[in-house]
C-alpha cells in the first residue's frame, strides 16, 4: 500500500461545474467569482469577500490595504507557513516573532505585550492546523494598544471559536484553497472583512489598481494581477456546497487516528481545546516525546517513506529559514517552544476520503518504525 500525505477530493459534480464554465465566455471576472465570494462571506459571517489567486496574495493585500509600510512592525508567529511573515516583508515592514503555546501551537497572547513598541501596527495571528487562536485575548490586546488584528485562517475554514466562525475575527481574515486544504480550487485564497475600505482597496489592487467601475485601462493606484478565474471559482462553489460533509468526514479520520495512536506512548496527539473549539481538521500532526530530536524524527520520516507512507515535518520554524537567518540573524533558541515543537512534529497522511485501512496501515508501520529508531 502507498499512502500519500494529502489528496484532494474532486467529485463528478465538481468536474461538471468546471466544464459548465468552460462552455461560456466568462472565464475570469464573471458571475462565478461573484457567487463564490458571496458564499465565502456567508461561511465567515462577514460583509465582504474578495477572492484572489492565493492565500499569500490575500495576506499581502490586507497588509497593503492597512497602510503597513517601511519601518512598521507586525507581531506574528514563527510557527506557520512562511507566507504569514513574507506578506509583511513584501511591504518592507518587519515581522516581530512571538513564541507559541506548547499545547495548541498558536501564538501565545501572554507574550505579546512585551513585544509591542511604538512601531507596532498590527498583530497577525494564525489558526495553526485548523485550530483557532485565542481570539478573545488577541482582540483585547489589539484594542488596548490600538493595533490592527489580522486573522490568518488559511487552514481553518469551518472551524469555530466559542461559537463564532473562523474568518470572522479581526479587521480582516483569509482562507486558503491549496489542494491539501479542506476545500480546494487548485490555487486560491480570499480576503474577508467588514471594513468597506479594506474591501474596496483589496478589490482594486487584485485587478491592477483599477477604479470601482473597473474600467479596463483606467488605473487609480498601484495594483497587481491577483485575480482568480471563474474556472477556479466554479470548483470552489461546488466544494463549498458540501463543506459540512467534508468537515465531518475529516473529523472521522482524525478520530480514528486519535484512537489508534493512543497506544503509542512516544507520541503526543493533537491537543484540541474542547471548551472553545469546533475543529475543522486541516492536517493531522503528532509530536514525538521529549527523548526524540530532529535527527530521529527525520529518520522516522525517511523509514516511513521507504514503506510507501509519505509524511513530513510540519512546520519548520520561519525564523530559521535561510533567508530569515541571513536578514535578521535569528538562531536556534530564540523562540524555544517553537524550536522544541518543530524538531518533533510529524504530519501524517490525512485527507477527506482516507479509509480506516489506510489509517491502520500508517499507524502499524509508525509503531514499528518508532521502535526501530528508539533502539539507535
């Protein structure tokens, strides 16, 4: 058996939805874009949605819409996909990292205030692996210090925090739609906000800076081609119609994993804050116990690969990426919780249609491989 790390679930209905658009002249900036944005705004309980070609583009447009620029600082997490920090650098501002909580792996609100300076303009928090951050505490800190609050919910569409939908917090939020996400449109993302100014600026800048009437050769500001096609949007509409089913199916896979992995004392399963969280599972990431290190973790990943099981470390710390080390001179130990967690995490195969037999195959091989590596 070969088990991939992820696999998108594309149905015949999805394919027919895409084919329907291909039979029309509206391949971009057409009615499917408007419909997709309307559905996403409803999912996130927001007034406005602006669909773009990636979650990275969505974050960039939020940063730019808020006027964050040279010399400004944005507090964020070092334990994330690199886009959540790169979007700050795109506007020549500085990401100021704050370490994470050791249970949820989300940014630790208790450490934020001591990192605020007179240059701080925003907090950009991430719902890591689909689990919402501590939005009540983050909102209170942002209000106290008059900071913008940006919600990177690229991984958490459908999750809830204290009964509120992911994507509904902060001045603006994003979802992402890469093929490993809960729903996919191939590539894509969306900006979600209740702020009309952010909405109008983002909509303009995704379309080469055109004015509100979108006259084709009239540009009122610096913009980009961050558009997403109606082909992608049609796929998204079709998938959004079964979002609840997708969340349920992924939850079932996660529950099977959790039951099976409880027998492996060397593993720490994902912690979910049940008092606050309804989980929309993005990935299933386990952590090895303290006696393991990055070398042993990488050996486990290698050996599982040799058995046909694709796994991966998740995440590698942003502050230790070569570009960041060169630019900011970060080093191991600057963010000790992030470093400790990152050295021991393994993302297991996880996707909507994953079978119990596939989970059993992964878990049984993982047990054997951990035992082999422990003996070294």
